[in-house]
C-alpha cells in the first residue's frame, strides 16, 4: 500500500467529516453537523473504507457505531485512528521495543490473499485460511488441468519424479534441472503441501472456535509459500 497516498486520503476525509457549526448566523440550539458536502463525503468514503480495511480490518466492530445525528462519526474516528497508526508506526515500534519485521497479509501471494481477503477483513480468520487453501488447490488444479484429484494427493501427483503422460503433466519448480537438489526441492514442496492440508486445512472443517489473528496470519503464510512454488513452476508435458 502507498502509505503516503493513504495518509493524504485519510486527512481529506477527516477534514470533510469533522463536526462543526453551520455558517448561518443567528441559529439557536445545537445544530452542529459534518462540515463537508454530503456528496463529497460519500465519494471519499468509498476510498477510505478500502484503506481502513487494510489498516484497521475490524474497524466496523472495534470503533463505536455512528449515531443517527452524525452519520459519519464512526468513519471519522476510524480514519483518525488509522492515520495516527500510519504516521507513528515506526515510532511505536522503536519506543515499545519491537522493531522487528512485520508480515503484511496483502503482500502474500495473490492466490492465498485473494481467497482469504473478504473473510479476513470481517474477522473470520479460520474461514479465511480455509478459503486460501481452497484457492491454492483450485489454481493448482487449473494449472494441471486436473479436477479429479485434490489437496495433498494433487501435489504428490504434480511433483512426482515420474515422466509425464498424456493425461498427467508434471510441475517442475523454477530452476529444476533434474539433479539432486531439484529432486529435494520437489520432495520439499510435496511435504509442505501435505503439512498445509493435513495439519492446517483439514482441522478447520472439524474444530470449533476462532483462530487468533496472528495464528491465522502464520497459516496464510504457509499457503502463500506453497502458492509461489506452484505458480512459478513450469509444466512438463508428455512428448508427442
């Protein structure tokens, strides 16, 4: 995300939605309102909501709801929080003693994140991981042209050391030359897929309860690594 651009969009929205007095003189009573024109606020909100989804995914539930009188109050507070977080992120990491690298869900491989995004942003982390697993599986099936096999068995077939046949192409990781290292990489990707679907994907369908955000992010990262390996692999087909 272009943080400088995002900060500018948030500032513009905050200015439009701040609460002030109407310009008319001689009004008795509390007639405060959002200062910006409604049409401009609505247009800017469409952009700001996308930014909030990245910076504060749970803002709709974590930030107090708007009142009937001040329609955009929740948006204003969320935008204010997001702006502060973007502006002071580096300072907070340094002052709180945690200047370690961060992992951004949106920077994960598109197969993992596009499958998970909408569920993730609504706080459904377990379902988001499941959706990412389904997406990575589906894209691998599409690449091989095989819909009759799935998950761990699919990756075992795709990365088998056997030669491809007419109906069974193989995937070869980037830089695969058939040597010992390449054979090891093939085995590693298969093992990664077996772990991802056996230890992460399968329990989701049976266990109850929600994953923590951190736990879910780490699981998404596993599917992202797997997705990158498959996406960058070449297809080896049987010779005609």
